[in-house]
C-alpha cells in the first residue's frame, strides 16, 4: 500500500511540470527589479547618498584609472535607471562641464605655471615680466610634462565630483526630494526648487518664441530679434511668478505654529552646531590628514542637526500626502555608495601610493585591485532599483482606405406594400 502511495506521489510531481515552471518563474521574478510606479519609487535621498558616496571616494584618490572607473559606474547606473523626465537630461551637461574643468585646469597650469618641478620640458612660452610685488607668480615660461600630468590628475578629480553630482540630479526627482525634506526646511526647499525650475522654463519660452518667429519668416538672430523675444519671455516669467506666489499662499506657505521660546532657541543651537560639525567632519574626510577626527565629528554633527530639524518641524503646520517610504532597496542603494567611500578611505590608509601615483618622476598609474573591486559595488543600484517605465511610443497614422468602385448591380426594389384598405365592389 505504501509503495503505491509513493508511486502516485512521484507520478504527480513528475506529471505536473507547469507547477515547477511557475515556481522557477516566481523565484526569478522575485530577484528582478520591479517596474517603477508611484508606490514603489526609490526614495530621492537614497540616490543622493549613493552619489555622495561615490564623490567622497573620488576625493580620496588622484589615480586616473580609479577616477575613470567611478565615472563609468555612475554613467552605467544613470543609463540603466534614468527616466525621460526633463531633469534626467542634465547628466550630459555635467559631463561636458567636467571636461571643460579639465581643459581649464590644463590651460591655467600651462600659462600661469605650477609649483611642481619637472625636467621634461615640452614647450617654452614667452614669459611676461611682472613687478617685484608679484614675485612668485609668473605668466608663461617653461611647460613641463610633470606639471601637465599633475594638472590632469587634479582636474580629473574635480570633474569626477561634478559628474557624481550630475548623476544624482539625473536620477532623483526634485519634487519628491522636496516632499521628503523635514518640516523645518520646507520653505527653503520650495524657494530652491522654484529657483531651479526658473531657468528651464525660460529656455523653453525662448525656444518656443524663436520657433514661432521662424515659422512666420522673421529673423531669430541679431539685437532687434533678441529685444523682441526678451519682452514676451520676461512677461511670461512675471506671470508665472505671480501664479506660483498665489499657489504657494493658497497652500499655506510661510505659516507657522506657536512654539515656546526655549524650544526655538534649542532648535537654533542644535541646527547651527550640527551644520558646523557636518562641515568640519566633511572637510576632515576630504583632507588627507583628517580621516581620524573627520568621521566622529561628522556623525556628531549629523545627530545634532537631525535633532534640531526634528524640533524645528514642530513650527510647520504642513501635512504630507502619501510620503515616500524608505524601504530595503533604498537602504541597499545608499549603503552601496557608503561602502564605496569606506573602502576607498581604508585603501588610502593602507596603501596611499596606489591611490596617488607620483608625477616626479613620471610613473604610469596602475589599477589597484581592492579599491577597483570596491568601486564596482556602486553598480548595485543598476540591478536592484525599480526599472523606469518605457515611454509610450507614438502610434503610426493609419492609411486611408482606398475608394471602391461603384457597384453595377441594380439596387433591389422594395416589395409592393399592401394597401391599408381593400377596395369593395358595389
């Protein structure tokens, strides 16, 4: 009897391959990142913490290979999780700005000189004589390979910082970030968001007016065209400002609740002290000699600032509708950026020469293994963050149906209707 039962159970398991396939599909779908919607959108603060972690890692090294790896990590995550929103297009502008910073840094080093000594002279520029009070500053002179390489490393570090900030701007929704701000910073956050959206709206107005003038056959260049375009742009900006002010007043902007003076003074002291601690701790982490005191000071400043913001939130009478949740994916995204920064700081304490290749004498930079592996942890958001929904593709217009030839068949005649009343014979 037991043998027959076991055979039946085995046959049932093998006879239902659909259930096994469904289980494997469910497991694979659970591992995949879900499609982004309003309910599971990643917190905007998580993107900023991830980007700031990459920026902190970039500030601890001047190795161009590691800097290029960090830029590649940021670019891959932006390409994988960027939406089609207007603010998501700012990443390319930050990349161009970073390249411009590198070029400007090289030009300054070539024309204004550098304290880096060098023996490989590339070119000698005509030197401009300066008075005695400008001793130590020169314009022109020798341009060595060592000073250009040092300027390249320095400019690449600053460009990487800008690109990491651009990645946060391209991935984080500014409206949702404003929604997540504490109540004490709501008024300042609204002012910043309004100021940030002024320039894109003005550019859109200029493009719209130039397109309209081009369609009417009018010139779009020259002083006269600029004056004729500028007046409608300023008028539209003024109307938009009045509309924004009316909407902010209707939503209770600037209205605060009554708070005791002791709580108000404590809030001010905690907030200012915490912000000063955050600034000093951040400087300690970015400096080469301040890694020992930078982290504790930064942690203490963060605790004091958060406590001050918590108390300051009592003055705000604003409520939140459907606040963003800080879920597991947000913790993983923010933690990946923090892990990259921590591993780079640790690598700088263990082997600083690998993170800062020498320029005197000139040596080829090498890619250290463990810092490079730590930088690859920053790719985690590209696999766990919700996938943005694809934009709807415009449907192709349907072709009109070809006219059909008229039919040659005779139209069917209606059957004769019976008369309503029969004729009677006399």
